[in-house]
C-alpha cells in the first residue's frame, strides 16, 4: 500500500491486489461501506496522519476510487470543509453527526459509518463532470484519455486540432483500439477545454491522474510519445 500527500486536504493511496488480499477485500467492495472497507480507510488515514500529519479529526471525507487495472486501484481521499458540497459521484465515509437510536445490543459507533444502510454504488461521473472538475485548478493536473476505434478517426480529430500547444501521446491498447492522452501542458484552460470537447466528438473520453500514464507506458504500445496531435495532423 502506497500513500502520497497531494496537498493539505488530499492524499492518494495506491492498492494492489495483494494489499486487498491481505485484508480479505475485493476491489468491487470498495464502493460499499462494509466493516472491512471502513477498517481499510481508517488504516490509510492513520498512516497518512503518521507520515504526513494528515489530520482528519471531525472532518468529513470523500473517497474517489479509480481502477487502474484488474490488479491495482487508486483511492483519492479528500477532506471537505462543507458537507453540502459533497459530489454524488464520491463514496462518503465521514464521522456521523447523528447519534444512533438506542439499542441494548448496539456495538460501539463506527468512526466511519456508511452513508446509507443499503449498499449503493456511487454513480460514475459523466465526461462533462470530469472536465469541469479538471478545470477547477488554475493549471489542470489531470490528463484526459480518449478511445478511438481506428487511426483514421484519430487523424480526423487531429486535423481539427491543429496548433494545440498542450501535450499529447498516442497508444495502442490490447483490444487494438487507440488511446490518445491529452494534457494541458502550456495550453490555457480554454484551449484545454476546447480540445477535449472536440476530441469527445470523435471518441469516448475520461480524466486520468498522472499515475495512470505510467501504467499506460508499461502496458500499452506507445505509438507516438510526444506531440501526437501535431504529428498526426501533419502540421
């Protein structure tokens, strides 16, 4: 289990299949508020507090799960000042502000109760939601990856994206589709937003953190490492 501090309010935890197996957990279980899942979150938060001073006492938390592949998942844990601002696409694991009904046999109140008594898998964010979230930073930190069925589709898009000053790389996946990764780089937020909107007309897209690009470099065929858009457009 690897934990990294992204900023004062956010940490990133990378879990492998082995990490989950040690805790008798499946990746699919992380979307639910089971006792094993809550124990895992407590363990991560305690370790982050020990290593980085990531204090979460009486602070609501949201957890975003980003599957990397069948053997690895990344969890982004964020401290939230205003619970009303919690996005519905996050699983919510926060200290309860409401006391439970008295129960003679009730166990000690869990530090991270589930948001609901019934398991509910959080809805996946839409492309528009992911793009809006990426643009909240002055310089977008997340890249976007777009899936194209053929090289000709990528080239058709590139012809519409001539002059984009940001970063772009092209990969071929195991299922023989093509993955175009677009990052802001030197592009402005408006340029980055516009290029992502154009790309979304040619292929399905989603945001990815920087760590995913390392995985793609190791597990996909790198077709064009740099300036893919410029090279494919011939300009």
